[in-house]
């Protein structure tokens, strides 16, 4: 017998997945921040860590609004993204190249979340759960802003610094 029988069950399932994904990020973001060299990058990762804790509270509230006890369910997708990020930290020496790689990993995580929140918002709206949708939209906007910030950091110096010393190889 399938556990998920309708869109309502599917929404709860996705919210549990996101709750676990955000929880994994509360552990992964400090590690990324610790390994980053750029101060603004460290600051961006730490400020998104704070937002991530708020996002977990919003997910718990959304589950309560749907008469569900807030809980998580292992998010394999986020686990994979974080695993890749940890591998990079082991393989790349600290400095601008690692910073560029940390941004790449963090943006993968943000894009995963943006996709998942987009789906949950659409499903919540389809079922008339407007309060749930509103909560999730707040988070989606934070995820999009975090993603934009990371892109801005990459293109406003980090990527350029990461190419330093490569000129000879181009010729
Ligand atoms: Fe998040
Ligand atoms: Zn997931
Ligand atoms: Fe995020």
C-alpha cells in the first residue's frame, strides 16, 4: 500500500524532506564558512545560516497548519550535494579557488531548495492552503536572494582571483 495517496500527502512528504534538507544545511553551512577565505563569502554563508534556522521554524509551522507533527525525512538530494561539497573541501587548497568551489556547492544547494519550495508553494495554492503558501514564499525569496548574493560574490572578484597565475597556461 502506498503511503502517499493524494497531493496533500505528497505535500507533507516534500515538507518533511525540506525540513531535513534545511537541517542538514545548518550543519554544512558553518563548515563551508570555516573553510572560506573571503570575508564577504564567510559573512554571506553565516547570514544564510541564520535564515536557514528561521526557515526550519517556518516549515514546522507549515506542518502544524496542516495538522501534522513537524518532523523530517532524510533528503537524499541534499545529502548528495553536501557530500560533494565536503569532497571539494578535501581536494582544493584554501584560497580563491576553494572559495569559487564553495560558492558552486552552496548555489547547488540553493537551487535544489528553490525547486522544492516552488513545487510546495504551487501545491499548497492548488489545495487552498494559502497560509502555508505564504510562509513558504517568504523562504523562497530568501533562497533566491542568497543565490543572487553568491553569484554577485563570484563575479565581483572571487572568480577573477581564482584565475590568478593561470595566464601562462593559456598561451
Ligand atoms: Fe533554506
Ligand atoms: Zn530532498
Ligand atoms: Fe538556502
